[in-house]
């Protein structure tokens, strides 16, 4: 199998093995990563990791990445992409969050939500003990209802620096000698920082 090596984020979509699992597209991924500002000594968790596109990019930037996924097809793709990109610092967790996260014994600097399986509040409760004060959280949504639910919970749990961005990407496709733009689904990118209670 050909392996790939990158520095930082911005991996082309076509370099991932995708199968039938959902994948955060390249441009949305790059914007999401820019909101998370991953650091080389940080520990990150990607819940609902799908093909692992966010997990892999985080693993290029962070010391350790946990990738949690409950769907068997996606778990196979996660393992394939971890090997494809040589990310030995990426640990795959199988099952629905937060129950599947019990083995994480270290505090997190970054928490990304790619999918929650309907357990958003339970995950937020779990993060109260695991995400460091000042830690970063972000999530992507394609529905307004889920985006609104997340915003309400961020405020309820007293997160700070809440940022909401909605993007719609169009990609060019060749039609003979011409180029046609094909629109992708609009995506909400919502990020925030957990309050450090030492702050004034």
C-alpha cells in the first residue's frame, strides 16, 4: 500500500480511502482545523471520526489523537487511513460515545465532534471531566437544528469565545473544455473554548 506523508493539514480528499462512510471535505476540514489551532504537544479526540480525515490531520499536528467511531464500516476505513498515512499516534476507539471513551486516561486539549449518535448532552457531560480548562471544542453540522442544540449546550456549559461560521463550497468539474461548479452541502462550523475558571 502506498503511504503518504504530509506536514500540517490540507490533505487532498482523493488521498483518503473513503468507501461509503461520510467524510469531512477538504476545504471544510481546513477551516475546522484553523478553528482548533492544534499544537504539537496537545492531545485531541475526534468523536464520530468516519473515514478519519479530521483524525489524520490532527495526528499530523498533535502528540496524540483518539478517533472514536461506532459504525463497523467506518472503523475499517479508519484503520486503513491510519496505516495509509502512517499515523502511529492515532488510537481508534470502537463504540458509541461517551461509553467508548473510558480508556482515555489523559486530559484533552482538543475535542472535535463529527457525529454524536444523538448523545450530545452526554458527551458534553463527559467533557466536563476530560477537556482541560481553556481547551478547544469544535463541531460540524449540516442541519440547523443540531447546530442550534450545540450552541445552546455551549452556553449552558459556560463555554467562551463561541464562533459560528456557515460555509458552502463549490468545486469545479470539467465539462469538455469548460468548467462547471458543483455545490456541496452548506456546513456549520462551530467552535468554542472551555472556560478556565482561573480567568477573571
